[in-house]
């Protein structure tokens, strides 16, 4: 029973936290590749490492858990 819970927890963490960061990183690199700046004057889009990092950071921010509805309703009362 413990192995099942452990596998479920690992899969849950991968799907909810790691996958959005990986997708964000891929989208950040895609932004650099397709839209990025060739002249080097754009600090984020002229470097693939920086655009990939910022994409992953945005993916992580979107994956971060927010407040639940119970917490929000308790704060309003």
C-alpha cells in the first residue's frame, strides 16, 4: 500500500510541478528560436539560455499552488 501512495505522489508532483516548468522552458526556447532578436540588443530574446530560463520560471509561477476557495472565503469573513 505504501508503494502505491509513493508512486501516486511522485506522479502527482511530476504532473503538477515539473511538467509546467518543462513546457515553459520549451516555450521560452521556441520564443527565442522563432521570434528572438538577432542584433543582440534584446537582453532576454537574444540569448537562448536566458529565454529558456525565463520560460521555465513563468511555467513554475503558473504551476505554483494558489489559495483554495476555503482560504479565500475565510479571509473575507
